[in-house]
C-alpha cells in the first residue's frame, strides 16, 4: 500500500511501508495521551523493520478542553518530526501539570523549556488536517486509521488489538 498519505508532516517509518497507522489526536486530550503511550510501546518494532508508517495528525478540534492543545500545536516545529515526537511524549506524560494553565504560561513553557516559537506555517497545516478530518468523518480524538480502517480509542482499540490489526494487514500483503 504505497499510497500517499495526506498531511504526513509527522511521519515515522518508511513511506512505502505496507501498513499505515494514522492517528488524529490533540495534546490536551487525556485519551490521546493514553493512546500515544501505548503506540510508543507497540509501534517502534514495526516502524524499525519497515512494516509500519506511523503518521500523527494534530487535530485542532474546536472544543474548549482541547484549545490548549491547539495553542501548543501552533508552536511545534514540523520541520523536525523526531523532536516533535519527543516533545509530544514529554507533554503527554506531564499533561496533568499543564492542562489547566493559562495561555501565557503555556507559551512561556514552550519557549523556555523547548525553545519553540510560533510557527506561521502551522496554521495552514492545522486547516489542512481539519479539512481532512471533516472529509474522513473524524468526530473525536483519538481516532486511529490502520490502512484506512477506522478505530476509536480506547473503545475499539487496545494494544493487543493494534498488534492484531497490524499483523492481519501484513498477512494480506
């Protein structure tokens, strides 16, 4: 399945990997933090052996509890996906410490702790991801697609189910 994935700025693994795991998430969402942690445990072996391309799409969903995630997304340096993934891992791990802070405190944290600044191109990236989410019917975060098959986490997707789905997709190739 070498089809081109839309909005793949945060892509990890080979572009020609047979299995595509796409996730629409938001940094302020606790379920997204859980999914991200689980994916970081399950996916690296598949990414490293060339079987999975993992694509993270930050969805700036217009919902009050997710607005801080949107603010953070405006500062992520999409030119450095590996660093963004590291920052996401830290932010998800510390989510309970910053998710109720003010916008100014968030900006200060991003500048001082991560040396991030607002990235003008991220507005276009955000709008493109939002347009894609509307086209694909994504209603909530995290929503995961495995070779275009949709799953809602945590209801329809556990670590074991993720492994099972990847294995099944690999066997179909």
